[in-house]
């Protein structure tokens, strides 16, 4: 990924989202393209138009943090978008954006024991390019379709864009797809710059028009908390809240835990799924064949 082009495309797409009236500027003359003009961003950021054009072209060597913050403010970037801009600027400041082999992020026995202790809540461990590298029994049951159609570790983005069951598994597929691409876009700008994420993006862009369209939008996102909808073949629909917690000792890994609203249909479905997962675990340990309806 060419960093200068990434900067140009990111700033251009952010600029196109802001209208003059949103930032208190008069609309003067006919506009051929949506959003702010370069000179308007420069005015709002307090820099010359020539300097902003240089920055938008990806020529950011020597650009101060103050100027980057001013541009972020002019474009009304949120916290994640601002961090992404700084990540791109740091990458451009290095002598080439050298790719490394994918670092081995080990799921320690202690981490596995921690999520296994969460017996009433599904939990997975996910890396920053959306591999599910570990799960407790309930988490594995929740993501049964993802595990069933990929070798381990299964990749959530690959399932969403390349598997026919994805829209059935995630009823709010459009949101799941948007989130997956925005998370990958965010991760791609952060060191280490690994071949794994470059290869994944290349594969998805080659095989999925839906992915290509979203990738070109340059949206970024942080995976912290929210809700996610599932449709499970054994228990039906679930709407679950999630919290993502970074693993301090293993940068790039996060534990994601899911809960349901008390006394809700989703809570009942989750309780049933936990019972089914426990039964399957006992039968598996005893060497019994899996029961089916």
C-alpha cells in the first residue's frame, strides 16, 4: 500500500463529506464536486492553500502535529479518524513502509483460561486483521458458521465477503461488512506492516465487489463496544452487546465478550445455546456422536 496515495485518498474522501454550511463558510459559485474545496480546508486549518495541497498529495515530511490536528479539526475528524491520519503520517515519515512477517501473537494458557471461565458469555480473541485466534465454548458455538467453513484460525472478513452463509449468519450484513472493512483499514495503517493484512486485502479486493467499494471509501473505525446481530441455526436470532478489551501483553489481540439484555428473547436464546454447547462438549469428551434434530 502506497502511503502517499493512502493519505491523498483519505483526506479527499473526508473533504467530500463536509459541506461549507456545516463549517460556517458561504457557498460561492457552482461546485463541480461535493464537499469542501482544498483552499477552504486550508483556510479553516490556518495554513496556506499551497501547503495543504502538498499535504493532501501525501508530502507530509516535516509537517507538525499542530498542523495535522488543525487539518483534523477543519475536516471534523473523530478520534479514530484523527489517529488514522497520524498513523499514515508516521508511516510516510519512515524510510519506506517495509512489510514484515506476521508476528506470532500467542494466546497464552492464562488468556484461554480467562475466556473459558466466562461460562455464561460468549467470548473470542481476535487479532487486528479479524482472525478469530481463540474462543471459549460458547463463543465457538455462537460463531459456528464461521468456524464450519474455514480452516483455523477463521477470518471474519473473509467469511463476511466470500461465504454465501454470511448474510444468513449476520442479519445486519451491511453493517457487519462496513465494520469489517473499516477495522481492516484502521489496522492497515498501524505498524507492524505485515504481509498478512496486505494479502488479505488483496484477496478480498480481487474476489468481492462489495469489499472493493467499501475499501475505496477509506472509512476507519475502532472496535470497542456496541451491538451485533446473529442468526444461529439452532437458537434463532440474537441481538448481543459486546465489549472489546485489548490484551496488554499481546498488542494486536483483543478479547471480545458478548452479553444479552436480561429477560430478553436474546437472553433466552443465549441460555439455550449455552445448554446445547455444554451438551456437545460432554458428548465430545465421552466420544459420543453429535446429536442432531
